[in-house]
């Protein structure tokens, strides 16, 4: 999931470089959502792993 967030971030940078503001904003928004979903799932995974070991 983090990979897709980085891909959309790169797409947003390239689109902004070429002047496609709407596409850049959309790709940046998708990248932000995917990044936060990744962070939430990673934290949940670490907590569940700590509970199982402890």
C-alpha cells in the first residue's frame, strides 16, 4: 500500500510539473489517503503483534 502511495505522489509531481493542476491535486489526495491507511494498518499490526507475544 505504501508503494501505491509513493506511485500516486510521483504522478502528482509529474502532473504538477507539466501544469495539470487538477490531475496533480487528485493524485496527491489519493496518495495522502493511501499513506494514512498504510499508517493505521501498520500501527494496528504492531499492536496486534505485541499483544500476541506479550
